[in-house]
């Protein structure tokens, strides 16, 4: 991933911190672009594999339809209650559809690790429960920014 963050270098996360943060959080907010140019934002569960954010989305959603027309998206993952605890990351790029849609469990080697990580993270299971309503989107970020206000002195 290319580091495109210029401002806030004091508070940006290192690659190790970013990997741990993204792996540990549960929910992200995904912004897509509608036909009229207006953003649509919704929450999703995801998995971070160290290079890409994998989003598990309902295929009959507004998000899915918008990404089919315009694959640009931005994702924010954040955490913290008090100002000095705030931390997060914003990733942007283009969605890539991976596997069948909706996902029914047909063999797809590219999804083996992703589905294992997802299932362990959210369900504590070893095997992915496919519901025939969701499918996978991959975001390999073109740009990103991160912040960790815990790094601000005082």
C-alpha cells in the first residue's frame, strides 16, 4: 500500500499499527457514489488481509447496484470515545467483485483465506455460512490516511 498521507505524520499509524487496528475492528462505513453524484454511506463487516479490505455485502443493496455502475468507494474505520482516544483509517479506491454473486460457496481459492478470517472474526466458526444473499468486494486502497490521537503529546 502506498503511503499517501502528507499531513498529520505525527499521528499517523505505522504499517504494523494500521494492520493491527484494521484486523481488530469489526465495522466500517462504506461510501459509494450514486447516479446523481450523491454519496451513499452504510456500515459493513469486513476483513483486512494486510493489503486489501474485503467487504461482505448484500447483493440486492443500493451499495451493490451503485458499485456496479461506478466502482469508486471510500471506507472509514474508526474507534475511540474521548478526543484523545480517537483513531482510525480512511481507505479509497475501486471495488473489485470476487467470487459468485450472491455467494453460495462455490470453490474460489482467492476467497479461502478471506472467508476463514471472516468466519473466525464474526462467528467463531471454521466454515463460512453462505446465505445466498451476500458476496465479496475487494478494496485494494489507492489512497489511505490514518490517525491515532493517542500519539498527541499531553
